[in-house]
């Protein structure tokens, strides 16, 4: 089917008007983001030359701007990889994704340094530039990215993007709402998800529903990537690191921003070449401690089959050892 690129903006404009359609939500977020950017620019108008008075930059304004991370995360998880893998349109993922990361990182750095009273003139200058880039990104989204998506994505793909969007936090106070058309399709599709037959394994046998619910009960975020580096499975439930269902059957590398992709490739190659069996990565996100572990999955003959990633909330361990440490100190 030939794509109507000549009228892509008009096609996108029609989708913008559908309540709770992903593009409708993105456009609403952009409108609120624009207000936040303008508020920040107004504050910065009082900061000129070498007189960088951080009192003119409010923490409330900067914290509101940091919500771009949610907006950008949705693009990075749901839009960029799908355009690249399914439609061979790599420009947005290769260029816009990196810009998103840079803008987000500047806002995060300004917020952290403002909080400790350590904001420098150089940081203020970077903040000004990031605000300009954020405004330009809105223009790029609405005039390039979203129209390209509107022309290419099918109704089913939009339904799935809508479903995956529910896993993300509210952004700039925009409630995504309910897209009735998508909900109807999703409801009918879910009915076909389970079968009565059982799957027999060396350790026993269960039906699809039992396996699904058992995996969902495990208190870990689980991901399996096969031998060909294709995402094959995510368990369900709330996620610290979002796992959109549209990423299933997609190249795992396309799901990572450029600065992370190199690390992922290195881990997988080490597993494939029997150099390592697992890679643990401790990280902090939102003030919480998590353990992300990558495991090489091999069969009984040692043949490489893929990678399993687990993500575990380790706050319970931090709390346990902290209490243990306090008890031991009190004994001394």
C-alpha cells in the first residue's frame, strides 16, 4: 500500500483530534510543555551577562520541566524503535533520540545542582540552550515525527501503542483518557490469548494461563531475548524499566538509546562467545536501589539460546542490612 506522504500533516491532524489517541496525548503534553518552557524562559530573562542569580530560577519550574523525561521515554520506547525496525525509518531514532537524552540530562543536572546551591554560570548557559532545543523538539515532533507515524502506523499498531502508554506516569498533568475504539479491539484480542492445551516440559506440564500467571507472580521484571537478538517475552505488571508489548519480535538493540546500545551488544557478544555467564548491574533510580542482572541462557549441551534479564527491587536488602548495621553498632 502506497503511503500518502504528500498529505501526512493533514492525516496526522485528524489523529490529533481523536480523544486519547496516542498522538492526541502527545500533542496535549506538548502544549503543557510549551507553557513550562515559557515560564522558565521568563525566569531566565532576569539572568543576563555574568550576573547568574540562581534565585531567579525556581526549583518548581525546573522540576516541572523534568517531566519531559516521561514524554521522551514514551517516544524512545514506543515510537522510534518501531519506525526503525518495522518501516526502516531510522532518522528519528538516530538523531532525535540522542537530542531527547541531552535535553533531559541538562534539566536533571540543573535540578540537582540548584537543590544544593551549586548552579554555575556555565550550567545556566546550558539550561538556556536546552530550553531552545526542547522548543525545537516540539516543532520536529509535530511537523516531522508524528506525521511520519500517522502515515505509516496501522490502526492495530496505534491500539497497541495506546495500551503500552498506560504503563507511563502522567506527564505535565495530561490525563491520557480512554480511547473507546482501542479498548474494544484490545478486549476482543485478549479473549484469543489463552488456549486449553498444556505445554509439556521436563519439570512438568501447565497450560498457557498457568505459566503466564506464574511468571507474572515472580517478584522480578523478566525479559527474554532469543539467539537472534529478538525480544520474545516480557512478564506483565508494573515496570521500573518499561517493556512495551510492541517491542516483542523486535531487535533488542533498537530498544536502547545509542549511548547504551554499545554496552548491550558487548554483553550479548560475551555471552555468545562463552566469555561470561552473567552480568550484574547495581543502579539507583528515583532514590531506590535495583539489581539488574543479565544471564546467558544455554541448553543442556551448553549451546547459547539467548539472554534473560531480571530486574529486582533491592530496597528490602538495603533496609535489612541497615538495621543489622545499627544493631551491631549498638552492641559495641
